[in-house]
């Protein structure tokens, strides 16, 4: 599509959605519903009473039920406009502009400035982001993806072979999933052949990195609701722990890549493809480092939620197993969709629109923080029948009219949507299908597991499973 044609189509989409969104009289920003709070403290006490930022998704969902599909609230240092209406969310994505801007954790921004760190796609904006994103789109989202699938298969096959050796196994598998999906990133970077040839060395290197990467998210969450500049100036322990974990993760990733290149060669994976695009080594390292920080956590936690739901619902597990050999079946894909509807790895998606906009009938000033409440839309009875039930079949074509598909957007929309979507979908479905094929999965937890925020959606406690070998 030519640039002129693309801009014309985008303009029309924006116009249609904006007219639909503002079909009534446009109200002022000050009229956006807002909860009552105390002077200075605002609504901070209410959030603390709800369990603090660990349960922010539940807190915001409750606010939407009280105040409606759009409201504004000051949480911590900034005021956000929270939106849960699917049409309004689509309108926001349509109006995000050529260079979409999202929220970056303040602690991460300060760290980058303080340590003069160049970072990957997540941190880029403007032309630098667009140029890099176009390259990544061509490599990870377009054309023949067989090399990407082979890289994931190499890791997952080895993991299943190791798992089968143990027979019946009672375990949480949380650390194992995390290790596996970190290894998938390495396999993608170096290529499947290189991974298979040097698997033992790669596993050792990844094992050393895993804990330091996970600590980044844990220590970042502990800085939530704090002014991080003051936390740094005052030398607070929480800041020091975060800074240490980030330094360890970044230096650990760099050292691991250097050692793997020395020990395994350059391979023929994503890193070589990026070199072929004439990107500098510093830029490649920045992109790759952020892949380690982002991709493994998101897929590992989603995998935990998926096995939790199929272990909890044995009828669904049996149905999955019975349809594994059917190439026409969409049940596996729908199981992933249903998992992400109830447990979106990113319960909130953020944008700063570059111009004044109309959202849900309100005039929103430019550069206002807009928070799209994906968790709330996915559990809203207006958009899904029996929204709290786990029903993969709701995504079947024949049920199309009973599902508001745009109410579940776990990978976001638009030009800043998840660049790793295809890889994530493939590795998650492949892992689940192989587990279901080889094991009967039983849930050992006796209490309901809640979703908690560790920057992304995580289980409140380890999911314990019993895997019984089939056959």
C-alpha cells in the first residue's frame, strides 16, 4: 500500500471512530468522572486498602463498575484517563499517530539516563523507533516464519524429552517455563541448528541469567507509588535493589551473548539478520537485551495461566487432546485466546495521544496519559456471555455474534502492537499441545489462584501440577 493510500485509509478510520465516539455533545475534560479523594493523599489510601499496586487491575475494574467506561484518577505521580469501552479503545489506537508513545516505568527511564544506556524498541520513540520497528516487522511478522518456528521447536522438543524422562512429576514448572522461553530467545537469535549443537552450553548460560532478569520486575514494582528521583537521591534501599538488579541483568545479558558468540559462533538467526540490515553492534545489543527482558516473562506467565486453566478444567483438556490431530481445529488457538482474555499479560495498555481528542464523549487534552483497561473489557458481561467462565468454544466462528472480539486485545493494536506476537502464539500453542499430547495434567493447588501485578500479570502463588505420562 502506498504511503498516500495508507494515510487516506487511516484518516477515514479515525474520522469514523471519532464521529461514533463523539456522536453526542462533547463534554469538557474536567467533567470526566473521578473518584473522591483526600487532600494531598488523593485516592492513595483507597488503593492501599485494595491491596496496593499488586491488585491494581482489580482496583481499576471496580472503579469502572462504579464510574463507567471512562474515568480519571491520580495514582502516584501522574493522572490517567482509564478507558474500558472497546469502540473508544479502537479509536485511541486509530489516533495514536505515526510515532505512538506509551508509558515507560519512571525507574527505567531514570536508570537509562543515569547510566547512559541505549535500549531497544520498548524505549525508542520518533523516527528511531519507526525505522527499527519496520526492520523488526519484516523479520518477525512478515514472510516465511519457518525459521522462527524451527527455533522454538528445537527448544520445546528438548524440554519435553527431558520432562518425559521423569515420568510422573509433581512440580510448579514456573522456573522451568521461564528457562525454556529464555532459551527460545537464544535459539531465535542464533538459529535452531546452532542451538541444538550447543544446547548444554546455552542452558548453563541462560540459567545464570534467569534470576537476575526476573529480579528487575520484582524490584521495579517495589518502587511503584514512589518518586524515584527522590528514592535515588536519598539512597533508599528499594532504589539500590532495583539499580543493582538492572545492572546485573543488562551486564549479564551482554556477557552471555559475548560468550555464546565465542563458544557457538555467530549462527544464522536473528542477530545475523540484523547485522545484514547494517545495524551497529550497539544497536543490535540494545534490541536483543530488551528481548530478554520482555519476551521470556510474558510468555512464561501466559504459559502458567494456560496450564492452570486446562488442569482446572479437565473436560477442556480432554477436548484439546482429542482435537490435536485435526488440522482444521481451532480449539488450541481458542484456548490461548481465552486464557489471554481472562489473564492478559498486560492488563493495561497506555498511550499519549499527540493531539486533543474526543474519547467516550469527552474532550481529552493532548499528551494526556490514557490507560486502556484490557483486563476490565475482557471480563465485562456486556461483551462476553458468562465472562468469568473459561470457554474456548466462545471464539468459534459460529459464536461470532456473541463475542465482542475487539474487547480482548492482549497484543494491542496499531503500529506499536506486540512485535513478538507470532513467535509468542506459536511457542505457547506448541508447548501446550506437546504437554497435552504426552501428559495428563492435574492441578495440585486447592485454593483459587489470584492474578497479581509484577509489572505484568502473574499468579499469586506457584501453580503446582502433577504430570502423568500418557501411554
